[in-house]
């Protein structure tokens, strides 16, 4: 859900066009997990101070396609970081001996 200050921006023609261009450039693939994605993430988060800065808000180099799950996880990480909490973004698995093993992201093979 868009923050109140950004709702007008996300309804703009400029955003819709850049969003579709970014998804096309990424071939509709989440840039984190490699699954299909249709959400566009601002790498440098939009704020009331930078929303009118085209080098942040509409710059293709500051955008990436994400799936809903990865976008939600990234957003939650940002919110918790601001509140001083920590969050684990990767799944942790355990060996038969009970030792933790960090999961590796899937390889993107074309």
C-alpha cells in the first residue's frame, strides 16, 4: 500500500510508464528470488523529501522488479530497521547435527 504522500505519484502517467518499462527490462522476473514479479521497487526509498527528484523517483537505475513476497519482505525490513528491530530475511535450515545453514538463493538459469 502506497504511503499517503506518494499516492498521487503512483497514479501518475510518468510512474505507470516507467514502471512498465522496468518490468519489461527485467522480463517480469523478481530481481531477488528469480520468480515471476510484477511489483517495482525503489532501491532508494521514496520519502516526502525526494519524491519530486526524478533521479530517485523515476530513474530506471533506482528501480527493480520484485515479486510480491520479496517486495513485502524488503518493506518490512525497512520498517523494522527504522524501529531498531532486527529481521531475518533468509530462511535458515539446520543440518542433521543441528547446525544452522543459511539458504542460498536459487540460481537464475536461462
